[in-house]
C-alpha cells in the first residue's frame, strides 16, 4: 500500500512539473516566439530575459528587426535581443544608446563625425575574419620566438582600416599626414586616449596613380599572405610585429574601388 501511494505521489509531482514547464518561459506559436510569466504572455513591453532585452508586441509576439516604439527607432536581432552601441545593421552602421534607442546613422567617436570613420567601421566588421587570419599569421611569428600572442582589438582595427581609406582618399602612402603621425592622431581623435603605437603599412599596387588600369586579381586571402611575407622580410616591420611589450593589435584592410590598390595596416599597442 505504501508503495502504491509513493508511485501516485511521484506521478502527481511529475505532472505538476510538466505543467509548469508548459506554461512558463518561451513558447513557439506558429512561426512566432512568445514568452509567458505567471500564466500570461508578455505583451506590449520590454522584458529582460537571461541578461538580454526583448520587446513583445500587443499580441505577445517577440519583435525582430526595426521597430518604432514610443517615438524612437530600435533594432532587434533575429534572435530577438535588442541592439545597443555601435552596430552593423543590414550593411549600414548605426549608433544606439544604452537603452536601445537609435541615435543616428553612422559612427561618431569622441564627439567627432567623419564619413570615413563610418566606412571604416563597416569595412572592419565585414573584414573581421580576414583580420583574424592575419592575426593568426602574426601570432605564429611571435610563437616561434616564444613571445605571448596578441589579441585583436576592434577599435584599433577600425583606426587601422581608417588609415587605409585615408591614404587612398588623399593619394599618399606614408606614416605621416600633414607632418604628423596619422595613426596617433586618429587614435587620439576617435578614442580620446593617448596610446603609444607602432604601425606597419603595406600596399600592393600603384601608390601614385589610383586608376592605372592594372587590376589586382589576388583574393583577399592571397593578398594577406603576400603582405605578411613582405612584412616578415622587412626588419623594421618584423620588429614591430614581434615586440614583446605589445599585447594587442588592430588590423585593417581596404581594396579601392578600381581594384588597383590593396592596403593593409597593423597598429600595435601596449
């Protein structure tokens, strides 16, 4: 008799647990996601779930994409989480505040607006896998010398990409622009910080004539390998690459619209 009572009690507990699971949390309804608390679906409100912010429509459906809420634009990823800060959305750059409100299209750093900075942000996002591959090549050289690997820094990579764009825009190839070290000026302008940097530059193509008609046919990966080999075989560049004091690097790329110049820039920092 005791055994039968135990089995019935356990069965009741399992049924109760199943009911709680059914009613609480995320639910897939047709093609939409909904979230239920206290027996009701969350509707027409923002909701923090698992450390992420979501928004649900009047019908309790999890919002995705652009949404206009209380006179402000927000963007929610395909997974539903709200975006904040600087983001690449549908191949365009936007800046959102910490509450998810869109502030403006483009990227402003340290109160400074620059169309090349916005383009550099977009290119850095798009070329991130190539930057990681270039980092792998750099860290292989450091490993051969028993030096700690570098971390790839996004903000430094934006400035590195900006350097590539800037050189192409103003038709020069140099560490200096207007008699100042451009990487230091760019970093101070966009980060508000003063950081000692070393810079490696590489260009493949005609540095004097951006539209010489000779199109570069190498793939990005082939160009990255080519640039790395040439930098390794240059004592000054190799010294920057293997400086044991540095802990992070920014790596940027740009191929101009004529496909006659391929740039890469590496910025090393403590």
